[in-house]
C-alpha cells in the first residue's frame, strides 16, 4: 500500500477514534457536569456524600497523564473490548480521559449563569429538571460548545499518543514511517494534517458557539 493511502487510512482511523470517544464523552460528561454543578450550588438539593465522592474521582481521573491512564485501564479495556490493543481498544482510555475533562468544563460553563435567573425560575415553581433544561443549558450552550471543542482537540492529541501502543491512526503512522525510518517529510506531513484538523475543528466550534449566542 502506498504512503498516501496509508496516510488517508491513518487519518480516517484517527477520526474514528476521536469521533467515537468525543460522542461518549459528551453523552456521559454533560450529565456528570450538570450533577457536579447542582451539588455545589446552595439552591439545589443533591446528596453531598455521593457528590463529593464523585468529585474526587473526577479530579483523580483528570490528574493522571494520558499515557499512564492508558496503561492503568488495560484490564478494564480487556473486559469491555476483549483486547487492549487496536483502534477500538484505544477508544476506552480516550473516553475515560475526556469524560471528566468535559464534565468540569460543563460545570464551569453552568456557573456563568446568573443566580438571579435560577432564583426567579424557582419562584415561578420550576422543577430542577426544568431549570436545567430551560435555564442552565439554554444560557450556557455557547460556553459548553466551546468547551466541547477544546475536549475534541485534546482527544486529537491523545489519539496520537494512543498510536504508540498500537492504537493506530496518525500517531502510529508518524512513528512507523517517520520516526523509525528517520523520514522528516513524513513527520512534517503528519503534523500538517493534525494542525489542519485542529484548525478546522476550532473554526466550526467557534461558528456554532457564535450562532447559539445570537
């Protein structure tokens, strides 16, 4: 297979890993971030013990460097996927790294909503679910989208590291054809593709956030 085809396949593999783990991090990280926010806010009644325990777990997961996290969750990955090597297996540590990251970003975004809006909503008899969906999320979507964009960009960097342990993608392509063969051109091409992906993603994220602000 030619290098150009290898580059295309590696790019598609990276998009698969990043896309899947991004979706998982959004589906699980958004409600986790909402729960963390509610537990820290005096207006809402959330169990303090489970909230604090969950907060410690989130902080612990965020403090681990990704390369260590990949190794630490190998047994967990084998239980879920059946193997710890390969593209699909790499999605597990990628998701576990992104979920707490995005959860904290979501929590921070929700904290920008004025307390006056929350108090007014409660005064009119809105339930916690209604406040979350009609006030908190409605007011903070632009910030959440920007935070989600940052999460995906971080995942692109993590996916390159995943290539070092057989995850495939652009990281694996750069190691096999660039680093091991001492081919500077391959390394430069890989960097250009990664930078282009990040730039395109940032532009799309900014445009969507700006549209939601209006």
